[in-house]
C-alpha cells in the first residue's frame, strides 16, 4: 500500500499486487479509478520495473515504474512515455 500522485496532481491510495506467471511476474495496480494490469514486470535483485497504461486527457498514456526494494518498502520513480510527467512515491508491504 502507498500514496502516489494521481494524474491531476492530487494524492491517491494505491495498492500493488504481484504473482508468479510463466517464469516471471504479473501484477495489478489498484487505484481509486480501478485496476490496471501491469506490463513488462521485471524483478532483478532489488530492482523492480514495470509499465502501466493509464488514461490521461481522454487517451491512454504509458507510465514506466522503476523501483528499489529495501526491506518491506519499495521506492519508485515514475515517468510517462514522453517525459512530461515525473514523480516519486513509496509503497509498504501489508500482510
């Protein structure tokens, strides 16, 4: 669970869920607007990366998440595909 900037500058609660899938990982990002299926999920050492497509101004936009695992937290930097949006946030493991 964590708090992340949303697409219009507010802060929203988010939840990430991951599961093993075909020799890799699959994932879902839960936001106030619904569920987003994660694409290109990769876990390598302490690095977790994935892409998520979200609607912005009526059209889909891809956001790349680059996270670093440390204990029960993941610190993310997020950037959209054209580089016009960049933010950071942290999620914490919830049992």
